């Protein structure tokens, strides 16, 4: 029974949002959302699924819902109480938000109710907490806002002690609605990177991803550039405006690493890019492979798991063939335009065309971006004088060392990004910055 939490945790890291049409009067929408949560809290999962719209019921049957909901206390501590409901018009109806207070954090339940008073979408997100700004003898942190065409993104600048000038780095997240620390379980890899690089005299800017702060921005069609590239370019522009910081570098992780050469090219005046755990192959293809590996980790693949993976693979194949499914029926409820923009990213070719120094980092225990991707990068750049390649056999996808094969459950255990990876990245940056 431990297989479904693995798939759900993985899909939660990939999905930006789960959206569909919503419904009826606001009081009725709130009551339906409360009814759903009451069923879940007492274990009436079949009754909960009976409230679902057909597409959600197919994607999230009672057995999966049971395992997913029952896993929340292990992830976030025991449930304490439920907060007051609020709602807003969304699509043809309403999105209801209800805080779920757990011992370790508060989850915000976003529940879409459609015109038939059915639950059409369900998304749980940890609520944002004010960032803790640190100051010590090595560095000091300050809060900044990254200006966008509409609104801004909150960010933290970690600046080394002293007058500078300092090389500057912007950290770019992997897929999913990440905070500025790229927190997963008890791990905060971007916080580790920021503090570790600052101790080497390198300024670091990290920010909350827009898909985490304002998922409604992605209610219509959008592309990978809308989700990641454009905001990272805006972050580089802001960092360039800070006094005594430069030259600038992009440090991307996973999906952010895949896009780092594109980000550097569009920003201009970037001295180099670091690609950490970068997919070399199309990300949609890698997703299906990842889900298959996760499902097989307990020694077998259930019929439900196989159907879920096959449905995603078939949906992606349809999109490649030119089909434009309704969003509620698209893989992971992400629009066809998004999947096509991902397919159009030729990571290796874009890195070749970037014409800037590259540092490629990869962990040997990474089950998400695997050795097949690493070998593709090696084949492309092993003899390229612009590129430096570093492989760390003991590290997983988020840079934590271990001995056993990495599994999704490992991310729930608190760890730190390995010091060797941070030191190597710092030395590479400083050398290219002439420090």
C-alpha cells in the first residue's frame, strides 16, 4: 500500500495546478467543499469520490484518495483544526479555499466546485511563511521584489560580508510550484546553495516561483517560458541592478537547468551557466519513464498505476499528433500548449548554441534525471573546452549523499546539499569571475 504516495508526491512536484470548471452559489460551493473534507477526515473515501466530477473520479479513485489523504499526517504532522472557508469566482463557478492546520505547517485546500455542484479539482499547497533572513559574519540576507509585467515575486538576496564586488548567481527551480528554498520534505537545497556560495564570496538571489504564489496566472494556455524562463530573466535583471555585484551566472536545477542556457541567452551579459541535474531528453518523455520507475520500486506495478501511466503517455502522444484536449482531460491537467513548449526544448542543442562557459553537475543516485541524461551531456561536451563536467556517485537529485538507491521517501528525510558540489560550483564561478 505504499506505492500510491510515491506517485502522488512525484506528481505534486510536476503539476503546476489542477484546474477545471467550478460552480453554483458561493454558500453552496463552500458547503460542498466542507462536505468533502468531512468525508475525508473520517475515512469515508467512497463517499468523497461520489462528490467528484467524472474526470476527477477517474484520476483519483477511492483507493488512491485513501492512501494520499492518509499520508498527510506523516508528511506534515497530526491534523489540528480546519480554518474558515473563503471562495472566489473561477471559470463558470467557484474555487473554495480552506486552511488545514497540521502540527508542522498549514495546507491550503483549493477545491473547485462545478456548475453541477461536483468537486472538479482538488489541490493542497503548504501556505507561505515569512522567510527568515539570516545575518552572520559571512553574509547578510535582505528581502527584494522581482518586478514583472504584472506584480512581482518576493526574493531573498544573500550577500557576502564586505564591500565587494561579488559574482552574482540566480537560482532557477525545477518543475512544480516551489518556494525560494526549493523545499521538499525537510530539505532546502536552494537555501543550502545560497548560504554555501555566499560563504565563498558569491552573492545569490533566490525567489518564490510564480506558480506557487499565483497559480491563477496559469488558468489559460501558457508555455514553459511563461512558467520559468521569463521570471528567471527578470530575476537576473534585478540582480544586475544591485550595487557591487557582477559578473552574473545562472544556476539551474532539473527543469531550471535544462532552461539555463535559454535564460542566459535571453538575459544577455551572463558569464556562465550551471546545469545541475539537467534533463538532456524531452521532459515529457522523462516524466513517463520516471513514473514507471517509481511505480516499480516496490517490485510490482499495479493495474491502477499502469492505467495512470498509460493514460499520461497516451495523452502526450495525442498532443504530439496535434490533438488539443480540454484542459481537464489533458495530462496532469496542463494545457497542450505547455506540453508542446516542453517538447520544443532541445536542451543539448541550446546549450551548444549558448556560447558561454558551462558547468554540468550530476548525482549518481538520481532516479529522476538518470544516467541516460548524463551520458548524453558527456557525449556532447566531454571534449568541449567551454564545459566542465562533475559527477558525484553518492548524490541524489537534490544533492544529498547516501549509499542506498534513492527513492521518493528519501526526500522526506532532512539532509543538506553535499559540500563538494557547493565547493566545486563556487570554485568554478570564482575562476570565471576572475576572483
